[in-house]
């Protein structure tokens, strides 16, 4: 049964790592690249990326991370790994609130509003739209990146706690 907790723990680690990496990439490359180009192109590109992100590759890391982390917490708790259970539960809650719910409450509505915009031909009009969108969107992306990074750290810590309890 120890192996089952470790398996769920590794699943938590992989999922948290995947979603952290996804959000992190937006910080260190994607948004900087879009901010550096013609805002009309940036708006069009972001509309395309937002339309394509809802897919079977992205969904497990976005939606399953808190489910698997909380399931790991429940399993660990039921097997007597109380400290590990708390760590995995905290990681699941941090991502659920700061990653998934924040994204659904802020970033997704912003993306949907941008999708409805017809890209203006006027450069200054496009720049105003892009700057208003990008700066606000990036603030919330940083928050969800930090939350998912914390979930990743907590998943790793939970695995260390489980492994240490086995070795003791």
C-alpha cells in the first residue's frame, strides 16, 4: 500500500509540474514575445492560442492536479501518513484556489472578452487594447504560476515525507 501512496504522490508531482511549466512559459517567453510585436498581431496570436488551449493535452494538468493531490492526501491520511496528507491537501488547495479557480474567474473571462474583439486596423487603437489586456492578464498569470509552483513544491515535499516515514 505504501507504493500506492507513492504512485499517487508522483502523479501529483507530474501534474503540478506540468501546469506550473505551462503557466511559467507564459511569463518568461510567450507574453514578452507578444508584447514586443505589432499589437494587432499580438491580439490575433493570443486569440488563436486561447482558442487552441482547451484540449485533451492541457485538460489533465489543469483540471486533474487538485483532484489527484487531494486524492493523494486522502489516501495518505487513510494509511497513517498524516503529515504527508496535510502537505498534499495544502498543495491541492493552493492550486485549486490560486491556479484553477483564479484562472476560471479572471484569465478565462479576459480571454473570452479578447476573443470577441475585432482587431482594429488602427495601430494605436490596437496598442491600447493589447496594453490594457496584457498588463492585467500577466499580473494574474504570475499569481497562478506562483500557486502552481507552490503546489509542485508541496507535492515534492509530500513525497519526501512519505519516503521518510517508510524508511523510519
